[in-house]
């Protein structure tokens, strides 16, 4: 190999190395890939909504979080630790990052429509039937005032609870484990359902994969 070619290879490796160094410093958390195609959840959630919600909103929370934790005690913490212990903007962006990762990873175009096993039993114990659970959960999602989330979570005693959370609220900050979250911020449904939040909530049940929720339980 002649000298000029060596220099080219050398510079190329240098550039690649700098690129990766930049990635580890400024992008500690990265946007996790979607487990399905952008249009796979249609007609329940359109490609356009996914493009904005995942590609812009979630990316924004991840980018903000990376910027906010740089040089703080949360710099090397995992996402759940950040959500459990942070406050202010670090909590808001960390919780929104985790909330959306859980949300997007709950859905499947080939969803299993009912829980089974221990989760199914626990839902029946708490709400009498799966149908009644869905009714109570939907009601909580529709009646939450303003932006926020409704969660099915497991509390410290191991019991199931439905939680209404404003803004970025995640059950981890109440000592509960999040199992299923419905985003009721307007950005999650306005392109597809406009002001009809109840229609969006009702349709979401078609794509919730209960095998995924059960694995979290
Ligand atoms: Mn959202």
C-alpha cells in the first residue's frame, strides 16, 4: 500500500473513532428501535402519529435527558434509577423516555388480546373480570384532566392498581412497578382521533399485547 492510501485509511479510522467517542459522551441513552414497522399499528395508530410521537416526541425526551444528566450524579445511572430518584426536568424527561419506551413496546399488530396465568388471576381478583378491569381503566384514561398517563401497576404489596398520573408521572416514583400505560397526552391521539380521546382509548385495546404485559408482571 502506498503512503497516500495509508494516510487515507488512518484519517478514516480517526474520524470513525471520534464519531463513536462523541456518541458515548453525548448520547448515553439512544432511541430504542420500534419492534414493528411505522404503519404496522394502522388503523388504530397511523404512521403519521408514530412518526411524530416516536420520531420527534420520544427522541426529544431522550435528547433532553442526555443533555440534562451530563456531569450530574445521574450521568451513569440506568433509566429506572433516574425515574425513581430524580426530580424536576431530569425526572420529567427521564420518566417520559421510560413511559414512551414501555408504551411503544406494549403494542403489536398480532396482539394477544387477553391476559393469561397469574396476571389474569390477579386482574379477576381485583376487578371481578377482565371486561370490568378494561372498563375501569378506560374510564380512568378518559377522565384524567389534561396531559398524563393511566397505568396498570403492581404496588409494594404485589397488588394490582390503576393509577392516574399527570404529565410525566410514572408508577416507579410511588414504589410501584409499571405494567401497562396509556398515553393520554393530546399528541398521542390528536392526528388520528382529534378531540375524541374515548375513541382512541377504546381502539388501543385492539393492539395491547397481553403476553408482553404479563411478562412485566
Ligand atoms: Mn406521548
